């Protein structure tokens, strides 16, 4: 957790990037101070070959950041209520990203508790993609932020690598297509991992990336 990721380290297939991001730390400069979250649950989304991805039907102004270069933050607004955040991967011009679903607060816990006064324990402080984004203060203004730049207001740091036998995988949450694709990854035993809910007809916070 002592250095930023380099862009070339993040230029991976989203499935490989998702595994790499487990244990990494996303930190943000908020109006109240520095907040850092260790990532414990993520979901991979490819591009034109992934019907659950925002990029499946091509490039638009909304999803343009997903097309690269790698190492940028893709933030989108969903259902008129929430922001969700993704780390862009793959090589420039090839769309794909990883949705950040949950994390453990490792910096600025007092700040986060003020924002989440009803959280039942530390495990719920950044549990779920909309909550994680909220506690880091991420919104439309941070869309496209360079996570590899030390001067950026949002940065991605290398964390302690998670052993492969501590990583679990399964279907992605709340998607209407490719519902059984096992591209959700999480750290086994973390209390911050969110509850799985299968997608389909029920209204869900639809991941992107």
C-alpha cells in the first residue's frame, strides 16, 4: 500500500484485473479529509462480447471512459439515485472495466462513520457499490479521473496480495443478461462483502464496467 498502480499494470482483461484489484486500496481526497477503502468485492465487465456491459452496443458519450486508456475511473449514475465506480482495464480502444462492489475502510473511518451513522459495524461502512462510492465522495465530477496520477483526487494503491485460495467467484449481482457468468470475485470471510441477488425482472442497481 506504499505505491500507486502503474497504468501498464492495469491494462488487463477485466477478469484478470478484477482478481488483481482484490486487496488494493482506493483512496480519495474528500472535503472532510482522506478516505481509503481496501477492495474486497469486484465484478468484471468486458465490452462487445459481454451483454451485461454498458459497452455491449458500442461507444457512447456515457461509456466513453470505458474504452481506455486503462487506469481511469468510470463513474455512472443509476436509477436517478446512486453513483457506481469502475476501474478501466484492457488496452486503449478495447472496452472493459471492473465494478467496485465493496470494501473495508482503512483510512478516514471517523469520516465514514459520520456519513454512515446507521451502519451496524465496520463491515457495513462500504458494503455495496453505491455505498462504497458515496463514502469515497465519488460522483460525476470524478468520472475519468486518472487513478495512476499522484496528483489525482482519487488514486489506486497496490495492497497486500490476496492468496488465491482466499478468493471466491460467482455470478454477478443484479444483471439482466449473462446472469450466470461467474465474474464476481470477493475475499472469503470479509464482513464487507455484499449479499448476492440474482438479476432478472427485479429492479436492481445494475453494475457496469
